[in-house]
């Protein structure tokens, strides 16, 4: 006999999305099968054994007055992540569902987020990857109530703390230097602020209306970062609301794409960030900002040091004489043999110099 405490269904409104009389931890709630899910939590995880438990505990500790479901997709982890997910699902089958893959889907060109999307039923969607977690037990409650009371908004998000796993250091209020507190006047202004990172959306803090993506067609171009393209698309469909409070912890792992120890892998990601910005400017008919043009030129030429045969979708934008010269040297089958080793050496020396300066600054 299961002895876990259950919330009394003291419902204060009829309909498919009833509310309890007051916030109750999700793990203690028991709903009839015909009660609709208010929030679906999507959790994508891979080799997150040390962290996935904290993420799931953050979901179960949410205090809400509505029904919440959690859907976890493990992309064939080779550590103990899947075992932890299965154990939580065994303990909370009325809350947690999961897919634990036997073959890695991302490496086969299948995006886990699209796999998860087909299984979500909630009126609202929240996202939290397996190495992040929610620190505010009322995160969902506050965000749902805001969207319920403000139908003109479709997405709500907040600030977060950032934890650097390698050094064990914290960056509190990660959005403190952003312009999130200034609400953009319209989609075009928000688009450009997202592009320039003046306005930041931290994925683990987001809640948005499911209807916004329910029938949305897959994008024509695939990028390694799945969140920023979504915000660039959604900002043309709805208004964003920023709550200036911390609700989550974003964990930065050493092996992530943004912090990769592989120089070519890191440079490819940086180039993809520029390519993504250019793609969406063209998609929505906006002028490509000058800083994006410059950033693309630099990112392309740096990546081609390691992969000189790379075929870009876009040419260099108004390249300088120096950039034109480097481009010719990298593209020429004979000249690249002479110049690539030198360029790689210069790039690595620059990295060493930056590392020494950073360590010197840490000691001050």
C-alpha cells in the first residue's frame, strides 16, 4: 500500500484545468485521469548521472495548484542516467514518463526535442535539461498564473544563477547586465535584442503556451543550438514577459559546446551562431547588423584554419584586404599547405596568451 501523502482535490474551479485550494508539492498530488495537464515539463538528458536527480527533484518539489507532468528523454547515456530516470518513473508513474533510448538519436540527425514534442499534452510547456535545475519551488505557479491572467503574452521567463562546474564558482543573477527589464516595443526590436544578446532568455526559466508550437512546421535549417532559434521565431508570434527574479540554476559543464575543449568543435559552434543569426535575418526580411557581418567573417575564417575545405552558405561580407588574402590562402590547395600550420600556431598561441591573462586576473 502506497503511504505517500496525497493532496486533497479541493477544487475551486470547474473545467478541464481545475485548481487546488492552495499550492501543493507536485510529488504529493493525485489527479483523476480525466483532469487535463496544465504544464508539461520537457527534460532532455545525456550522461547527466551526477545531476539528473537534482533536476527531477526540482520538478517534484514544485508547489502548484494544477496538474503537472514530466517527460524525460535520455539519449542513450553511457553512464547511470537512464537507471536514475527509470527509478523516479517507478516511484512517480502518475507524474513522470520517459523514453530511454538504446541508440543515440542526436548523432543520427534526430533532434531529441522534436521526439519529446510528440508526447507533451500540457496547456503550457516548460523546459529544463538534465544538468540544470529549478531553485524556486513556486516557479511554475507564478508563471502559469501570469499567463492565465495575461492572454496577450505567450511566454514568460526569469533570471537564473549560473554554476561553473569546473571551477565550482557561482555567477549570481546571470541577467543582471542585460536589458531584460526593458520590455521591447515590438517583435522587431525584441528580435534584434535577442540577436545581440542584449535581451537574454535562459531556457530553464521559460514557460510558454503549447498552442504556439503545436502545429508549427520544422524549420528549414538545423542549428546545434535549439533554444535561440525558437525564441527568434516565437518573438514574432507572441509577447515575452520577463520576471526579474531567480527561478533556476544553469550549470555550465566543461564538455558543453559553448565551453568545448576541442578548438575546432568550439569554433564550429561559434560559426553556427553567426550562421543562425544571418539565416533568421534573411528569413524575416531584416537587415543583417554590422556586428553580425563582422562576427561571421571572423568566425568563418577562424574555423577554416582547421577545416579549409569547408563550404559556407554565405560568402564573406565586404571583407577587408586582409580577410580576402587569408580567404585566398585557405582556399588555394597549394597555399593552404604552407599557411594553415602557421595560422593554427598563431591561433593556439593566442589561446595560451588569453589563458595566462585570465589566470593573472584571477590572482588579483
